[in-house]
C-alpha cells in the first residue's frame, strides 16, 4: 500500500531587485521631502525660511511667475500613476524636476505686504534635500519601468 507523502514544497517567488530598489528610492524621496519641511530652505537678511512655510504659501508663487512649488503636486500625481500610466508618470516627474530647478533662479521672495520682497542670500539645506526628493522620485519612476514596456 502506498502512502501519500506529507511533503509540501512551498512555492516562493524570486525577489525582484528592481522593485526593492524602486521602493527604497520612493521611500527615501518621501523622507527627504518630510525632512525638508522642517529645514531651512532660504536664508534672507531678515529671517530664515523653513520648508513648511514655503510648502504652505508656495502655491501663491504663480501670481509672481514662480512655479517651482508645483513640482510637489506633479510628483504626487506621478507617483500615483506610475503603475497605471508609466509614460504620463515619467513625463510628470520630469516636468516636476524642471519646475523645481526654477528655484535656482530665485533671488527674492514676495511677501505680499506692500509689494515688499525678501531677498534670498543663500539656499539652505532644506532646499537641497527637497530637490534631492524630486530627483529620487524621478529615478524611482524610471527604475520601476526598466523591465516593463512603456
């Protein structure tokens, strides 16, 4: 009489290195973004500007033809679309990086009070950490599609 073997081989899927790296890059981008909110982004003669202030008020930059803040929602949309529409996600993230790069051209921040402006003396570490987040988001989107057709 034959007995049934109780051996049950578990089936495992191989770990996808690109997927792990992609998720680490996305998580690192989110961490950089959060850190930038609490770091100095701009140094002016009057005060140091923290990232959270720019995050809250930056959408008003469109009134002064400053569009860098809009990199934030573009990258958020890109990250949400990365699996459904990789081409659109890639284009949005690339556009976000271009918009973020506009910050290098800023030399003043409008205050909205009697057309006064705060002159930027120096970009702070918070800006560079925020910019790194933009780069990490773009690279993670590129890597997420490296083995998949666009």
